[in-house]
């Protein structure tokens, strides 16, 4: 373990001991340390922190930069007590203003095309099956990709049809029930996995060709290739992203509730819990994320107002 890696381990341990949530820092800072080491930096500098915060492997503008900078600043404050040459990035270096990006909503045909592309183009066959199952799970459950990759075999309750999502974003854990067809697909994949990888190196549910846990960057790159080769979203204003499978799940769920005349306002907290949102306000965002959904919500509100007015006159 390098000095920077040891310092990070000590920092996160101290934060936990003090009762702080470290889920996001624990996810972001190992990448920051790797970035520093790849650039021959032995400590944090303002230039290195800003460069990492703004870095995007795809070349596209990223909205995660302010969160990266916040994590880097906290680590730098800790390091400055150990190494006087450490530079602590000042506040206000990056704006925290959220940039709204309309999600790409996958049609069922889009998801079928991506799954077909995985089956036809990925080698060997088990790797293709892994991506088919992983993408299918994301589409059917609305999980974050990091949550799906982090799943261990013991996190699947086959009897109850439930996944245990452990200490995900914001340090929250939750149970995610799945449809019987989704569980059947997971069971079939698990049987094939156990036949081919009898001695895995990691306890992960999804394993790579090297018998280890899937790597986020590799999954993201592979998904991008599948989408492009399948011709999905070619002319879309916002290119399809892996995370848009989660948006699609949430919006399709809300649409189904509106179309079946259910009490959406009463059910929103349950969707918020299912998705692992920190607060219901994050789920309310979806009401304005799709024109069709916004129209249905507005029509129901108009009907409620109309009923109230007529009721007041009687």
C-alpha cells in the first residue's frame, strides 16, 4: 500500500469513527488517489484536484465535478496535518449549480436491441450473457449500476425474491423486491456462472472473465459500444447513458400508475424508498422529466381542481 493509499484508509477510518457518512467519499477518493499516483503526485495540489474534478473519460461535460472537489477538499484538509506541502482547494473553485439534463427514455424496442447486440457481438458467450443479465436487471429494477456491480451472491434472497443493496449512495441500505421473471433470469445466469467459475476470486454476483468483480469503467465503455452499434438514440438530443435505464424505470413506473388511475402522490414515497433516494423530492423530479408524464400529472390536477370548483357550487 502506497503512502497516499494508507493516508486515505486512515482518513476514511477516522471519518467513520467520528460518525460521518463516507459512502460518497469512499467511492470517489480511491479514484482520486489513483489519479494522483498516475500523475506522480505525492500529495494534493489545487491544480491536481481541479484537473481530476473536471476530468471526463468520455470527453463530455460532467456534473460530478463539484462532488469530486468536495471530497478532495476534505481529504486535503486531513493530509495538510501530515504533509505541510499539501494544498487545500479553496471553496468556490467549482460551482455547485446543478445542470439539468433531460434523460433518454428507452423504449422496450431499444432495450431489446441493446440486449440483441450484446448477444451477437460480445465474446465469449458467458461475457455476453453477463451483460445481457446485468442490463436486463438495471432495466427491470432501476438499480444504480454501482449497486448492481456491488451485489454479492449472498445479497440475493432466492426464497423471498429480494435483493439486499448494502450501503449504497448516501450510505443507505435497502431491500429491493423483484418480479418473478427477473428472479428467474438471475437464477439462470447464476447456474451458468457457477458451472464456468467454480472458484471465483470475488464473492460478487456478476463476475468478469478474470473471475473478479466487474469494473465500472469497463461496463460503461461496453454499454456505450452496444448502444452505438445497435443504433439506439442516434438522433436523440441527449445521448443515451447507462444511468438512463434507472430514469426509464422510474418514469415507466409513474406512467403505469397514472394510466391505471392510482393515487400517485400516495405511492411516490414507496418509489422513493425502492430507488434509494435520500428524500422524496428526488423522486418528484421525475414528474417533470418526461412530457407525457407531465401531461398526465397536469390533466389529473386539472380534473381535481374542476371537481373542487363544482363541488363548491353545489
